[in-house]
């Protein structure tokens, strides 16, 4: 896994968490990726904890496909926190 701050942050804390294995999007996951996806989500929670945002709350987002806003063809999760995140998003 690799994590880094988003260049165009949508919240005070906006970190991308990316698996090193190339997977274009959520729809390209296979059963063999189940362990990787579980670890990916756990790393997101650890990022929020390390940034001091876990207790107040954080959001994890995966965009899949161009209509959903996916602009990079490599699976990644956005970890957002530090402001009120309304629902529905967008």
C-alpha cells in the first residue's frame, strides 16, 4: 500500500490509499483480491487514526468509472476528514 495527500483536497485531511498491485477499478476485483481489499480498508482507518481524525469521524470513498469521477485507472480509496461531510455526497 501507498498513501499520500491528494493534490486537490476536498477536506482538510484528504489522503489517497493505493494498493501496489495494479487493479484498474472496483469492477476489476477478483476473489483473489479479497485479502488485499480488506487490508486496503484497514489502512484507511489507520490513516485516519494517525491523523487524529478517527474519533470525530472520517469517510472512505472509491470512485469507479468516469461517471463516478474516477480519473485515474488504478484502484484507490480517498480518506476524507476534518470537516462536516454531508449526505448525499456530490
